């Protein structure tokens, strides 16, 4: 019997958020809102989103021995995620500098800090969590060799989900393990290069040709596209008032991973995840915007 629906291996950041009327150009200064500091990081966000929905979730991450690290650990525990594998020390907790404009779009610069010290050895030290988890998910804010170590230690009962964010070239060994590879439009274009063209259907086919077992492309207000060698399925989006898109992709990935752990087919899981992602954009912040299952049902 699996102890965890989901093991998230990834980053944890303190999000330093300022609302701006518009982003500064090079050499320019703009004034913004008061600073808000919230728990974030793509890995920590996924773990909180999944746990809040009811998934049995564990997080493998590294934070600094500092106030931001304690804030992140408290947020995980409040959501109900298992933090026994969160490592402490080695560098200050990662920080994300985030601006949010009036349309709800964000720009993010991450200083990885302790995330950059989550090593392949740390991954091997969490072998018991891989044994106990049904789905394992990762992103790319930790060293690539550590994500590769996750893949090398997967067991036959593990399903691996990768959100290729922030995007970078990926080795075939990593791509071959993805079921699915999850990207947004920007990430798809980075992975596919300048010849990508305008058609998400063509992106899905081209991404599948890189080796993943399945692909999910999130398309914001246009929903998502799910594809595997049997074909592609469009997933419609729910129309909502966008307040802040920060962390919506992490909520989508977490919900998808959880529903896959429940045995749902990929299109069904993606439809549920699309609802969760839509809920997440209606409130400010990343983790602060994630619904419980009851709150989602009430929407
Ligand atoms: O995906 C949103 C997240 O990206 C933020 O919480 C920030 O920490 C960066 O990792």
C-alpha cells in the first residue's frame, strides 16, 4: 500500500511580491505597492496545492536555516504535507522577486539559494519516499543532476510528472521518464526552438517526438492540450476573473499528479487540474490562492 499519493521533489522560495502598474524597462525605476512576503517555490507550491486538495503528500526540498525557511515549513505543515524530508541548511532559503501587473501577469527572478544545494545524494537519501509514493513530480528550479537522480531511482510503481519550468534543454533520459511532461506555451517554445510555429497541436506532436510518454500543454485562458501517442485531447478552460497568475501552473500540476495517483486517465485528471488552476488565479499569491477540495466544489 502506498503511503503517499504524491512525492514532490523541488524548490521552496520566499516570494517577495510587489504589484506594479507596469514593469520597468532596462535602466528605469518604477514605484510599486508595499512588499508582501509569502511562501512559494514551484516544488513547495505543488506540495501545498496537492495536500490542500486532500492528497497524501511529501516534499523533498532544501531550505536555509533562517526565517524564510521556517515560514515555508510552517506553510507545508499547515496544508498537511509531510516535511520530514525537507533538508535545512547549506545556503539561505531561495528567494523569488515577483512583480504582478494589473492584468494579473507576473515576472519572476529566482535566487535559488538552498534549492541549488539539493544534491543527487539528497535524492538518494530519500529512497524510502520513492518506495512509498505513487506519483513523483519535479520541476527545474533545483539542479538538473538532482532531477536526473530522481528519474534514475524511480521504481516500477512510480509515475513521473515533470513541469519543465523554468525551461531548459532536457536530456533524453529525463524526457523518456515523463508521463506527462507539462509545459506552458513559453516553455514549449523554448524546448522546441524557433521552428515551433503557432499551432499547439503541432507543438504536442513535436514534444512527443522528443520522447516523453505523454504531454500536457497549458494554454491559459484557452485551457490545455493533452497528448499521448494515441492522440490529442483539448481541455477547455473555465472563464474566471484573473487577479494573479503566480503559481497557477504549480496548482495545475499538483492537481493533475494527484488525480493520476487516484488512477484517473490523463484527460480526466487534466480537466480537474484545469479547474484548480482557474481557482488559483482568482486570488493573490501562489500558495495563498490554492483551494481545498470543498472550496473547489463550491466555486
Ligand atoms: O510558479 C510560481 C513560483 O515560481 C513562485 O512561487 C516563485 O517562487 C517561483 O518559484
